């Protein structure tokens, strides 16, 4: 399945001191932005409205042109290639009505292939393949957008963006209009998909929780398009650069950070297996620390038994309340030996 | 009235045909020019002030005065009345085409641009298909106005003559000769022509509107 769907994994995207000032405005919308999104990573742009996150994204496919600096995709500047060719080779997913209502689903998916002159047969085959990829039935091909639910439409939007297998994707609050359950579902599926296709994705969202979930890296922008911090979710939550970022990621960042790690990792860290009381609650190894903590609190116990994912009878170890607390308190949880206290804001 | 009708039936039919040809020629010219300019200005979302206001000025011109001025400039005949009718119909079609294209969802247009469509590709593949219903509304209105005004052909010196069909204006513009009855009957023919044409335009609109648009409109109108 993997090879058939994607032969072009992501390439690096680099912003080099990019500044954008709209005509007639004194302050820039994007101010000297420099960041590098490694190939195959999802970079979430978050920030307040007016923080320039959508602007920053649109600079990449030049829907908005920057004044200074340079943006490189796979090492070549976005201004060095033909603007039409550039855009056709970047997947673009937007919120709301990105689909063309007058075209069938198949025609929607086939927009860019048609612009590139693919044969009708090839487009048809690709549409079937992509519908399969985003888990929609093939008989959706001949339907129209208005006949689909919001979640289904957004899947088609995703399929359309992937039509020519572009190495880079821009996603502008793609799941923002969906209800929480559908959003969660489609987020999970996109992450699974991304594991296979490994595109480089710039993902705009105003929802920090979505950014934490989706982003390999998160860029927090502040008013005026200034980059406040750029790092992994864990870095942002563990050591926010300043009060603004701390505030933005939320006062509950300790808890959020628990969501980033799995119970099974902590069992490994703990090493020795303490004999847990027989009535200690159990939790799967694939559960997040947050879930573990919740189970622990709900049970009143101080120790958790962690079980094998597929076999809840096999206990792989235990995790204590203290361990959970230490896990949040560490600065560098990926290297647990290096114990440094998080810089409190 | 029945008497007048039976005495003049074949003549009425010929005049109605002439009336229809006159109106149709003016309408077609107006559609070609009006939709092109209106849609393109709508696509650019610039120069709208110029296009719309020019349209409104044209619309404010009294058709009869225009015909009189053009008699002095280009003389009598088919061209004269056709220009007068185009001046009447064009602004309607142009403003509707402009409004229709600017009304297409901006997010959708930006998605098209972001995916690498060029300007004309956006106009023809995204904006126009979505704008068809509203554009055709303008065409329909313009048709009714044109048919209702085409009788002025008689004042532009376009009347029945060998090799020339004339218009219902031959009767409507000659109450002293044809009598009130004649004027009323001819007017009724004009009204029927207007409705028939409007009906045909509606059918054309249905045929031209993409299925997806019809579905999304009926979905929007269905109770939630």
C-alpha cells in the first residue's frame, strides 16, 4: 500500500529571515521569520488571530508574496520556479468549502492532475486509489460535495491535496469546522496516513491541543508575526521560552505534557518491577501518562499495573505516582538520566 | 378583438417573428459583451466602480431619446434599434454577471489559485460554473425588457417592408391606424413572446447549471 500511494516523501522547508509587510501598513505581518521544517515532519503554526500564521503558510505557495528573505523547498527558492508549477506541486487543504461544488468527487480529486494534463484513465485510477487511502468508498467518486458530510468532505480535500503526490502540503485549519468527534477521528487517521507518506506538512491551527497532537514541531507566533518559540511539543510544554508561550500552551501544560508519553515508556524507565498489590488498577502500555494518572486518581491507589497492549492479562511492569510526577518535572524526558528542573515562568 | 385577430393573424405572426429576431440579436450581443466584461471584472474584483457605474449610466438613458439621437448620427433602421436595445439589455446582464462572479465563495477561489489554477482557468472552471444561475437571471430579465421595448423599432425607422420583417411596433406604434384593439392584441403577442422566451431561458439555465450546484442549492433549501 505504501509504495503505491507515495513515491515522493517530503522535503525540507526553510524560512530564511522572511518578512512580509502589507502595503500601507507600518508593522510587518511576518517579522524576520526563520525556521526549518525537516523533511517528513508536520510543523504546526499556532498563534493568536493577527499573529500571521495563515500568512506565513501562504507565503510558501506564494498566495502572498514576501518582501524580504527567502523560502526554500527542498533547497530551491520558491521564487526561482514558475509560480503555477510551484503551486501545482504543493498539496493545499483549506477549511470549509475548499471543494468545488459543481464537480464530482472524482473531478475534485482530479483538478491538479487535469491541469497537468493527465489522461482521464489515469485520473480515474488515481481517484480510486486516493479514496481508498482516505477510507472512503469508491462509489463516492461520482457523488457531489453537497452529498457528503463535513468529515467526508474534508477527507476528499485531503485526497485532492495528495492527488499528484506532492512532497509538501499546506493545511489551513483543515479540521477546524468539524465536530469534536469527527475531528479527533480524522486527526488520528491523518497521523496514521502521514506515517506512510511522510510528507512535509505546514499545518495552521489556532488550537494548541491540536498542534500538540499533530505537530512534530510547533511554531508559536505572537502578534506582529514574530516567532515566539519553535520546538517540539515537549520542549514547548516543558520549557516555554517566555511567559507568552507559557500562557499560550496553557496553565495545564503539565497535564498536556503527560499526554505526550506512553505508560510503556515509563515502565522501561523504572526498570525493576515492584510487586504491585493485587488490587492495583491496570492500564495498557499504549495509554498516555495522562490516562494513567487519571486511572490512578480514580482508584485511590498509588501504583499502577501496566499491561501488554493486546493481552491485558500480561503485566509488563508497574508505574508509581511519584514516577508520573517526575515524568512531568523532568526537562528532557527523552533522556531521563539528564535531570534538570524545568525553568518555571 | 377576435375579428381583428383572425383578420391579421398571419401578419401578427410575422411581426412577432420580427420582434423576436430583433430582441434576440440585441440579447445575444448583450450576453457576449456583458458576460465577458462583467465576469472578467468580477474575477479581477477591480475596476468594478467603472463597469458598474458605466452600466448604470447606460441604463438611465431613455431609449426613445437614444433612438432620436442615433437617427441623427447613423440614420434609420435595424442598426439603430439594435444599438438602442443593447444599451438597454447590456447593463442588466453585465451587472448580474459581475455580481454573480464576485459572489462565488472567495475561499473556493483561493483554493483554486493555491492549487495552481491560472486566472482564466479559475474563471472558466470555477467561477463561471458557479455563477451560471445568477448570470442567467440577468439574461432572463434583460430578455423581458428587450421584448417590451423592441416595439420602438418603428420609431427607429425599422418597419415591415420587402426583405424586412418589422416588429410588433408596426401595430403598437400606430394606434390611429390599427385602433386600440390592434394595439392590445399586438401587446398581448409581445407579452406571450416575453414569457415564452423567459421560459426557454429558464430551461437553458437548468441545462447549463452543473448538477453539483443544483444539488447544493436543494440541500441548502432543505429543512435542516
